[in-house]
C-alpha cells in the first residue's frame, strides 16, 4: 500500500466525492431559516450587557492608566537618579 493512498483516504481525489454547489435560491432559503433560529436579546438583557461591558472597559482603562503612570514614574526615577551629581 502506498503512503499517499493512506493519507488521502479511499477515493479522495475523485470528482464524484466533491461537494455539490448549492443553488442561489436554496442558499437564500437556508440563510433565512437559520436567521429565524436566532434568539435576539430583550431590551432589558441588552441594557444589562451594555452596562457590564461599560464597567469592564472603565475598570480596564483605570488599571492600564495606573500601570502606565506607575511605570512612567519608575522609569523617570531610574534614569534621573544620576543627574544630581
């Protein structure tokens, strides 16, 4: 048995095994059917999600700003320590 037939599997290169293309009307019907399955959030859920994301972003901004300020002061202190002489 050759190595290539083991890797590709039985008949992997034949055109009969290739997936068929879907027609445009069938594709459109499938898209509409999938969109009908989508569960959209209520207004209350949307407001809750918005507030959670807003609080998270504000907390992360505060953390990164504090880290930036602290590291900036540390670098400034390290590089200006020898200037007093």
